[in-house]
C-alpha cells in the first residue's frame, strides 16, 4: 500500500504567476500605507480637524470643572 502525495509542479508559468501575485500584494500594501499617511488625504485632514475641535471642547469643559472645584473648596 503506497501513500499518495502531491508533487508541486515546477512549471515556470506557475512560478511567474506566484511572483506576480506576491508583487501585486506588496504594491497594494505600500500604496495603501502611502495613501492613508499622505498629508493630501482629505479624510485624514477632516478627521484631524474634528479631533482638534473635540480636544478644545474637552479642555474648555475641564477648565470649567476646575474653576467650579476651586469655588467649592473656597466655600467649604
């Protein structure tokens, strides 16, 4: 009784195809990283603006709370 096994073909077309797929995946990965880290990306710029606005609002709220705490401590 012999155990069947698959012998991977060494066809040059298969090797070229596999290398082509690997290159395509590498190009996709690099271009994806470059696009989303680009300063020209509109989505990133909008997100940054909204985060800065939210940070300002939170800082203002924090300052109001700190002032209220000082007033509370002075009245106690």
